[in-house]
C-alpha cells in the first residue's frame, strides 16, 4: 500500500490505479463474508471521504451483489453505489433488490440492477448503456471506483450468468470512458470474484490492465503462457464440467482459449434469450424510472423498440408556423425574463445556464448539455426562461412517458426546474403556464411526478410535505389533478405525488386505459 504522501506533486499522482488483489466487497464491519475477511473498497472510499470533499461513484461488475460496500455507505450522500449482479433469488448473498435505494440522506444513491440467470452479452451491454451515463450525470462524481469480478463469464463455475469476453470488455471500456468524460480521468479499478482461474481471470484482468494503461491488446495469448497453463486446466477439467452442469450452463467446456476474445461458436445461444432480455429490460426500466431524474431520462432515452413518435412540434402546430418558437416577456422583481418554447438546439447552444440550475445534472455545464440533448429530440418540447444577457434560469420539458407508460398513446411527462437564484418570484408558475397554454395539448394526457428525493427538494428549505403541497398548488392551477396510483415512485413514499391533466379532446377509451395503468400493480416482486 502506498503512503498518502508518496507523490510529491499532483502532477506525479496517477490518474488510474489498478489493484487486482482487491475488490473484497462482501465483508461487513462486524463479520467476514463471501470469501472476504476485510473490505478494502469501503476502507479506500472512506479514506477519500475523510481526506477530501470528493464524491465517489462505485460500480460493481461482479456477478454477486456488492452488499458490504452498499451497507457501508447506505446513508451517505457523497457515495453512489451501482451494482450489476445476478438476481439474489438464486445466488449469494441474496440481496441487491431494486428497491434497496439507500436510507436517509443516502436515499437514491444505492442502485441495484439484478439480472436474470443466463444473461448474455447483448442484454448486459444494453443494461449498462441505458443506465451508467444517466446515473453518472445525475450524481456528478469526482472519482470512479470499479470492482471487476469476472465471475459473470459463462465459464465461471459458481454463477449462472453467461457473458463472454465481449461483455466483460464492455464493462471495462464503460468505466474508462465515464472516468474521462465526467471525472477528469480519476479511476481506481479493483479485482474481485472469478473462479475459472485458467481460462477467464487472466484474460479479463489483462484486458483491464491494457485498457487502463491504454496499450493495445494482442489478438492471441502468448504461446508460452498457453503451454504452461493449459496442462493445469486439463487436470481440473472434469471438476469444472461437474460444476458447470450443477449451475445449468451449456457452454462448450473442452476448449482452452488461444485468443483474448472468445469465439462465438464456443457459446451456444441461450434458448430463453428473448424472455431473459425482456425481464432485464423491465428491471432496467424500473431502475431508470426510480433513480434517474426526469430531465436526464429525457436526454438519454432508452433504446426505442417501437416506431418513434412524430415530432412533437408538428403534433402541437397542426396548422404550421413560420417560427420555431413563441416568446413572451416576464417582468420580475429582480429583472426581465424572456420565455420561449420549442427552443431549437442552435438557440440553446448560444445561451448559458445559471449557476443555480443543478437539480437534475448537478452541475450547470452538464445541465446545459442535457438541455441541448432534449432540444435535439424530435419527440420532446423544451420551454425556457432566460435573461436578456442569455442566462437560462428555468426550464419546462415535455417528453413521452418512459417504459412504465409503454403502450399508451399521447402520454407525456412534464418536468420543471427553476434556478435557486430565481425562486420565489413567480417564475415557475408563469413558465409552466406559458409552456402548457397551447390548445393542441387538449389532445394529450400530461402527468407530473412530485418526488421527495434529493434532486427535487435539495436547497428548497422545505420539508417533504410542504414540498408536496407546493407541487400540488403549482400544477393544480393549470388543471392537474392528484390521482391515486401504484406507480413505484409514488407507492413507496407517501410524500410523493402524481398529478395528471387529461385533455378535453382525449378519447374516453384512451383516458380509461391511462387511469387503469395508474392502478395496475407494478411487477417489481423479486427484482
């Protein structure tokens, strides 16, 4: 272990650190667990918290839930733990449910993605693509710590997951790219589980070292290495065959790899591939719905599996229009604001975001990137309030409902944010009224979620119940009504609220389907 004063200057300090013997993520403060007699990850993260004001993102790629690390920081808002693991229904430690969200100030910072047994590369990569970037943006960490247990591989004898080196490589590259995109390159990578000691672990962690050090990875394994270790593997091949059969795996076992990447022909397709992918997609959708703020979800939509909706601008302006947006002047006690709707990316790009705009993306510059992404989407509408100097101080977004509302037509989510520097001036009510005053919205069902999570209430100085009343008044003035619902965000916390406005021209059958969806039981058991 390096002494904390090893490096004389910041320039000498490495951006990337790799500790393959680490990653002991099961140990608890009062007991050893799961082959882990101490928790090096929790100790390292605690040291970062003690020595600095940094926020830490922990990503656990091991097949087993990272229960020890989650427990250590379950109520800590400066640490977000993300664990992608095989569901605990069949695998130790039996934890890692989607609804393990954190406690107190740490609520919303514990993220669990329990995946189905026999999950393969495509479904796994789809999950990390849909979740990691939105979560990182909404948390804004200063450093990433990742655990790279490679027992997710199809050849591993102690788990049921079915990844190949393609899926493991995707994990590694995702962590590296996120570190450089959002944490100025600060990345600590650790080892972890992995029980095919000859065919999987050496290749997986060599890949990790190659990625971290930005060195090219050769296609073939060294002949000398194969000559040394293949006989060792052959001596335990029968034991591995028995272990594979116990775990229900069907991958070809009479193969010792000669390449860093796996050959597809060595891994028969999982017969339940479609149903496994569908179940994982549902889990990912629920995680996004619960833990990714609305504006971030809108900027990073999940992969479309149906024909995309017509452009919202065309839908709302059926008679055509010579200009891409309306505008309106708003006088406040501290200055004049200009309200605009359907803001094109070219206009948003010229503006800057006020420093008090941080509820969704945590940092104003990233909030600006989110607004650019929303402005580019043809199925979204963006209304903003900005100063004459070009500073954005408020936003209202309309976007198609996420996966929870799949199958319902013309259902749009409304989200609003006003800079903390411009609150108490009536900006929210005026901007929301401006964004929703078009007659064409009477053909739509609009809904809004008032959530007591950290990204909604932070900096308001209100308790969660006063905040709930404020949201009801704000949207109620524009015809939104509170509805009882089993929607997961609302059913988990009595301070949360769902408000909806069913347009006057909405077909009664469509309205009925929407109301039935509000009271449909969410399929979250066992996730």
